[in-house]
């Protein structure tokens, strides 16, 4: 097992260009995640259209002071494309007679909320929406990149299969379980160590990253384990690296969005929402969210266990599948 | 640079083009995956929108941009695919210019991706009644972006000589661009800092140009974006020409 691991390290060392480039990109991706989440403001964006010579009424000034809204005063109505791209969530136009008109492309519930806010700007507070905190956001952004990196770093395993080296390994005394664990250890470390170091540097620079470093070490460990297991699982099905690669990135993008790694998608406890819990990313992000808010419960721990369990299942299938393909019974 | 025999280029591109259809994964990635993405995101976000503009109106456009800038993955993988290495080596030995190797990959994957993505666009846009306008201009953007991203994939292969590095770079760069540019979810509403950061991503320019044309008949973003794309395409082709070495195709 260690021999496979060492051999992979040597293979990587042979391609220093690849090593440097992939590490730099990993650092860039994680720094981008930290940078973005550090600056995210989750306020409602309103455009207040005030035709010239119109004085702001008391009500509108109060609206501008409301901490839940980011109000921009404009002279002309913003373009529709700005609304479509969510630059403004709603446009409030002040007519000559002093009445307000609200335009929005969002759902009626949102419009009602703006109307209430406009009617009573000082006392208005939106319903306590579960807003994510920094740590959850950082891990959510990192998740997709780490999972994709896993599939990409599984390329030595894919190369073994592509070049039929694996047939020789099948003849050697090395059990397949050990062989795959060697690959797994390599993928795990090459994902976990650089990403943890970037977070460590960020913490040393005094950037607020949400969790303490030991907690991050554990969380990144879980994520790296999932990435490793999924990468080996996927690659065990295909002979060619490209196929696993493209299918893997497609699956990861789709499931990460569905799991709400960037923002939570579904609110109600629908059947669909329950089905989404089959995705390990969803359980992981839920656990992280609960951990950051200090609302851990039995069910959130169960979600963490599920992530471990599904990683184990992936690994077992990967081993069984490879053994099935290359050992003669 | 020695003149390139167009007939050779055509013949090799045609074979490469046929080869792309043989791998079901290329078809899945360029045809099924974009449709899935649009359907999933559109339905999930449906409730957040009122009647005038639907979730599909936003995600249909942005995810088309995402699909198009991902074409680099196809061209990079088609360039260095296992089954295509030996044919590439034969071309080196054949009389004629060896540049046809990478030019043919660009041409064939450009044709393949364009065909797939147009199918996706026609299908989803009619099915979900996604609002489009200024179609000729949008098609110009589509063709230019497609050419750029396909060229980009081949360029990374030429620079780094291995498919693995090219894949790694492309997957990270494309997804950072996509997230920054608000392709997977709108980024505009997250405050002034994030908004200015998003302009670092070319995807943002494309999205802005498309939305301004569709909803406001505003072409102010269109011309700079087209100029930028043409410039980027020229740069990509020059880098390909400078870094391509026929020795790399020997296997």
C-alpha cells in the first residue's frame, strides 16, 4: 500500500510542471472562495427611483436606514436586464402624487414583503431566514472544487488502467484493497494538505474564516475522504480517464448545485427535499451549518455519519469492481 | 509559416468530427448535461420568480453560456485522447504541414460543440419558452465564444503537453469564471465588492451583453464583448502556433 503511495508521489514529482500548476490552481480556487465569502452581503437590494426635484419623504428616508435593505437612489428606472440579473430585487418608483409603485420579477411573497417594509420602514425586520455564516459559505464553495480535484488526481489510477499496468498488479502479491488504499491515501493527502494550508495562511493573516483550524482540519478531512472515495468509485467503472473525468465533473457540478452548496435551494420539507438528503454534499453542508450555529443534534450527527458511510460504500464498490474486472476466478 | 493545405485540413477535420460522435461521453457532456442543468436549476428556482420573468429566462441564458465556455473540455480531451494519438503520429510522418493536427482538432470540436449546443438551445428555449431577442447578435456571440473556448482547450494542451494538466486547469478556471460571472447563481445582489469582482470573469461580460440585448435592446455591451472575443481568439491561436511541437504527438 505504501509502495503504491510512494510510487504515485514519484510519478507526480516527475511532472513538476503539473504539480506546480495544479497546486497553484487549488490555492487560487480556495482563495477565491475565502475572498468571495468575506465580501458577501445578503441584503435585499432595492432601487428607489426618485424623479428630479422630488424630495424624499420621511418614510423613504427611514427605508434607506433599514439595515436589512441596500437602497440605491436612482433618477431613472433601471433597465430590465438589471432586474433579471438580480442587481435589484425590486424597484420602488415614487410617482408625482407621492404614491409608490413596486416593480419586481420575484415571487408575490417577496413583493408583499417589500410592501410591508415600505408601509412601516422603521419597525420592519424580515422573517428570520436561515442565513449561512462564513465557515459554511467557505466550505460550500470549496466543496465543488475539492470533489472535482479528487476525480482529476485519480488520474494515476486511471493511467494504470489505461496502460494496463493494473493487469500486472493483479498478478503481484499485492491485494487490490491495499492497492486502492494506496491510491486513496495519495488522493486524500494531495487534496487535504494544500487546502488546509491555504486556510491556515488565511487564518494567520487575520481573515475571519469562521471555524478554528483544528475544526477545519477535521471538516476538510471528511470532504477529502468523500472526494477520494467518489473518485476511485467512478474510475473503477471506466477504462479511459477522459470518460470518468467528464462524467465526474458533470455529476459533481449538478449534485453540488442540487445539494445547495452555494446557497440553500429548497425551504419546505417536501419529498424532493428529503430525497436531496441522499446527496452526501447536502448532509455535509447541513452538518457544517449546524456546527457553526451551535445547533448540533442527533440528526445532524446522523448526517455526518451518512457521509462517512457513503464514502465507505464507494470505496467498497471501487475495490469490488476492480477485483471483479481484473482477477480471474 | 508554411501555407496550410485546406484540403488536408478538411479531410482530417472530417475524420476527427466523425470520431467525436463515436464516444457517447462527448455527446452526454455536450447534449444531455446542459439540458439536465437547465431543467434542474429552472425547476428548483421556479418559485422564486413571479410571472413576468421566469427562472428559465435567467438560467436558460446563463447555463447556455456555461455550456459554451465548457467546450474547452471537449477539445482538450479530443486532442489528446488515447485513440487519437496514433493517427496524430501518422500525420506527422505524412507529407504536408503538421499544424493541421491541432487546427483540425479545433475545427472539428468547434463544429461538434456548435451543433450540440444549438440543438440544446433550440430545444430548451422552445420547450420552456425562454425569452430571446436579437438572435443574430446572440448567434455571433455564441460562435465566437465557442471558437474561443475550443481554442483555449487546445492551447492548454499545446502549452502543457498533457491532457491531465489541461483538464485540471480548465475545470478550475471555467468554474471560477462561472461562479464569479453569476452563471450558476446570480452574483449581482451580493454587495458592491462582489459585483466589481464579477467583472473579472469574461462570463459576466457575456451574460451582461446577452441580457442587455434581450431585455433592453441595448447593444452597448455587445460591441466591446465581440471585440474582446476576437482579440482573445487571435491570442489563443498565436499561442497555439508558438507552443505546438510535433514531437509531442509521438507516442
